[in-house]
């Protein structure tokens, strides 16, 4: 099985920072940390599973990269948008799933 190195683009890092602030305002610190840990584990799982995803047909996804793929979070509230460059998976953005419509 092929494995990839996972990199997080600065735009996706900004998404994580924004999400962290949003979660901390609505949850306990422990709850926010647990939520974020689950998200980081999902992102890291792309090191193994990225090759199973095909490029998305959604224009909302492809605007970040012509060969962008999407992985939906465990709770279906977030979409991890990524593309593969040789041996590396680049996470381009983390967007609310409800905003991905076309």
C-alpha cells in the first residue's frame, strides 16, 4: 500500500485556526481539543487513504486545485479538500460541508 507525506497549506492552517477559535467559544476546552484531535487524525489518515479518492466533480472543490479531492469528516460537517503531488498529499482547505453545493 502506498503512503504519502501530508502537508497542510497555509490556507488550511488559517481554516484550522478559525475553527479552533470558533470551537473554543462554543465548547469546553477539553471538548474543543477532543474535536480537533479527531480532525487531525482524519487529516493524517490521508497518508494512507488519499489514493482511494478521485478528483472531485464539484466546482466548489476544483476551484482550490484542478485535481482536488474531498474527504468528508467523521461527523459530515467538514470537508477536507486536498490534492496529491507525487509522494505528498497537500490539504488545501477545510470547509463547512454545507457550503459545498456544486
